[in-house]
C-alpha cells in the first residue's frame, strides 16, 4: 500500500532509499561509552563539562552559609542566586555564536582559565556585596563557555552518537557536582572559605588541564563553516 502511494514513495526516495535500514542499524549497535571516552575529542568535552560543574556542586553546598557568615540576609542570598542566573539568559546566546565562529572546544577550554581564577578569588572577600559581584562575573564566564563545552561534544560525535555523547557529558558533570557537594562541606568546615574556594579552583584547573592535554586542541581553531551572517 505504501509503495503504491506516489507521495509516500517520493518522500522515501527523497530521504534515501536505505534511510530506514540505517536507523535500524544505529539503534541495533549504539556506540559504547568506553568507545567515546577513548577518543581524545570526546574525552576532552567530557572533562570540560565536569570542570564547569564542579563549582556548581560547591556553591550549592556553601553559598548560603558563606553569605550568612559575611552578614547577608535571606533576601540578599535570594538576590545573589537570582543575579547568578541572569547572565545565562543574556550572555549564553552570545557565547554560542562566538563559539560557532572561533571553535567551541577552543572557547570552552579558554573559559576554564577564567573560571579557575574567579573561583579562587571569590574566597577572599569579606563583604557579601563583593561576593555577589564576583558571583555574577563567574556566571558570565560560565554562560559564555559552558554551552560551547556541550557543542564541543556534539561536534566530536558522529550523527548516530550525539545523544550518547550528550548523555555521557551530562552524567559525568552531575557526578562531578555530586562529589563536590560532599567534599565542599568538609573543605569549608575544616579549612574555611579561602581554603575551600582555592581547593575547588585547583580541582577545576586539574580537570581543565587534563582536558587540554587529552584534547590537544588548545589554541587551534576547529574547522567550521562560514560566519553565521554569511550563511544562507
């Protein structure tokens, strides 16, 4: 019946005569996670995703406590969290366009440098308004760079692997944040704010450094298409 219907038959030819078989093959033989991790570009993207999520787990644990210690009220803490989310709405699209132009892995990798620096510095201030300002700066850095870590994974995967790759990066980043939640409480309780922030920055730097070594793409642009403004 379907083959006797001209419209359906034409649509099947337009999509490729073997399109259905390809889908079946992809579903039958999904790429293993170990295979993805064995490739430098996907391993780099996974480590970058983890590096960006380590501060998330850290802040989830200590932000309210640290702000209260500095004299911040519940209203101030709520304001700081709201202001942290604002740059993502405003800056993330710009970061995505910039990554399309200069290379997503390159931009994400360089963004970790700013993330390490701002995380270490944030533990120094003794005023909550300065703390909030530094939190906004950190949010801007993450908003520009983190979407490009996701894009780097997408670019590193074949079409049949993209969902698997995103799942790998997502699972690894949440696992890293969860581990950081447990570690952050110990660091903050026994080492104080300065030590806790510095240790978190060091862990971010360790993950980002490993990504740079494994990926081998720092400072080298990815092959990309023409600028967005020139595309039809």
